[in-house]
C-alpha cells in the first residue's frame, strides 16, 4: 500500500504526539525522552555523564609496583580482620541475641548468609541439595554473579530506585511493612511461625 497524498491534520497530530514525549538535548541536539531531559537538566544521558565528570582529573594509571604494593596492603588489612567467611554473620547474630537493635538489612544479611553457608556445607558433606538452592547460596556468598535482568526489568529497577522519577515509575518502591509484621527467625536463619 503506497501513500498517495499528505493529510496535514493527521501529520500534525503525529508530530505533536512525538514532540510530547521527545525533545532535543540542549547540549548535543540528540532526540531524547522528555523525562530524561527533565531529570538531567535538559541533557541526554551521555551529556549528563560528561557534565558529572567535568572538572575531575583523570586518575593516573598505577604502575605494576604500585598495584602490587596496594594488593599487599589489602592482604595485610584483611588478614588482621580474621577469617572473612561467616564470622561477620556470627558476630551480628550474637549482637542481636544480646538484645542490640539491628537494622532490617543487617538481620536479613546475617540470616541469608547463614542459610547459604548451611546449604554449601551440606553440599561439601555430600548431601543431596537442589541445584537452585546451590545457585541461590552461591549468589548470596558472591561466588556466582546475579543473573543479568532483561531490558524491561533494568528500566523498571532504574526508575523505581531513582527518586527523581517519583511514583510514576512502574514497580515503585512499596512502603515498609509495620513493625509488627517483622518475621522471627531461629538460630539457623529459618523463619519461625508466630
């Protein structure tokens, strides 16, 4: 089907719809979504990144000797902290059991670390463990990277985590549950019914 003529009213309507959601970046002239321009001071993503880095000196590349020295310092520092495995989780557990108030993040972190380490210990002991549980445990310990989300999920996460985009974003953060609804866990990190 070929187009025979132009309908000025229809063409104007199409152009107006496009202009309602897209405009030119004030700095490079590239067509950009109006929400991005509004959030970044009339700049597109690329121009905003340049703006953020303006005036900052480029870091000097480290020599091999400097890198080795930096790694040795880090090794000494980590060595002085003791075993990094699950000691931090045990210390948080002891603090919570002693009655110290921990943040919800701290409570969840030590419990998920203990569950993950229990799963990995079971695997080392030769017990049968579901592969999904092993993957989840390795993700908690940082030995397996999180799966890469698809584009729609990345955009939803980007907009819901960015306060500049407000509540219009799909998947915006939900309000925190009341304090009465905080779950209770046993010493192994398993949720206990109340």
